[in-house]
């Protein structure tokens, strides 16, 4: 098991749980029911796409991590670089194949998400604007992958993917200063993006008559993300920024639960929220960022 752990570390297990929540939220937006669709293929797809994406993140950052984070699996020598690259590419291919097994449209979306992960890791990551944008597009594409269960609903609600793009863009913007500390301006921009996402969820919930169900989820989400962000604003040092990033990533589950509630699927919202303790537990054993 000890020899397997470094490979698991590369996949960020706590983050993988949030990717599953993306799929379930997308399916909820499409108004699915488990009696109509099995999420198995799309869940397997997102595990491959997300897992492959974060593995390739460490592959492309191997030289930088050797300086800034030498304890990580690749620079520490626990996982050879070639094996990590093979693992990352294999997981991305698994994600594409699993989505294609569900439908051609899902498979095409998975291809786009896989290409975006490579674009982010290889070219965009360290750019102050394109890094957050492309990473956000990866997460928005993951939500759309869940929506692809019903093409007609997908066409109606695909615009919602802009909000995960904003949310992940905020987290990525914050994370750029995680090692060396950052500027308060960046944190305030992230706070504005967070607020825009929460407001959009409440607006859509109001329009669909589900505001009372949605408010508790949105408030819970706000509490999770703004508490550590506020601490980082007061003192924008690396460790506090790291906590704000970690909270933002784990809280994706609560955001996805809020989408489920906003679209009137309260049982699915509760089921998604139930993933939070698992993700928090895994976050104690494995790094989130």
C-alpha cells in the first residue's frame, strides 16, 4: 500500500470526489432521474479526465516542483517521471472512452475537456489571465459533461457552465500566490467572482421557485469559502492562501449541491452534499493543491 500511495497522491483523491459532484450537478440541471439514466459511465469519465489532468499537472511541473515542492511524488523520486506521464495520458484516454460509451456527444465533450487540461498544464497555467480562464473551462466542461445526458436540456442550460468557470478561475487566481504569498487585490477579485456565482444560483433558484430549498446550501457554501478567504485578505501569506485554495476546491461539492437544489432536486442535492465528509477526510490524507 505504501508503494501505491505516491501514485494516489498524484490524482488528488479529495479533488476527484468534487469532480463526481460536477457530473451529478450537471445531470440534475438536465432534470435526470436515476431511473432514467445511470451516471456510472460519466462518473468513470470524470474520474479519468480529472485524475489524468492533475497527474499531467505534476508531470509538466516536475522541474518547478523540484525547487518549490521537492516532497511531491515526482521530484522526490517516488514516482518516475515517465511512469507518471504514462499514467496521466492513460487516465485521460479512459475518460474519453468512458464518455464515448455513454454517447457520442459525451465523448466529444470529454475530448474537449482533455485537450483543455493539456492546454492548461502545458501552456496556460502560469499566465495570470489565461491560467484561471482555461482551468475554469475544464471545470465548466465537466459540468456540461453531466448535462449531456439530455441533449435538449443541455442546449438550454449550457450557459450555466460560465459560473464554474468563474468559480474555478477565482481559485486558480488565488493559487498563483500560494507558495510565495500574494496581493490583497487578487483576493478581492476572487471574492467578487465567488459572490457572482452565489448570486446567480439564488437568481436561478428564485426563477424556478426553489429559493427556500437553495438558500441553506448557498449560505453553507459562503461560510466555507469566505471564512478562510477573509483570513487570507487580512494577511496574504502562503499558508493562509493555501487554506483558502483548499477550502474553495473542497467546497465545490457544496456549490454543486446548490445547483441541484436550485433546479428542484433536493434529494440529489443532499446526496451530493453527503460527498463532502468523504472529500474532507481524503483531504487530510492527500494534498488538495
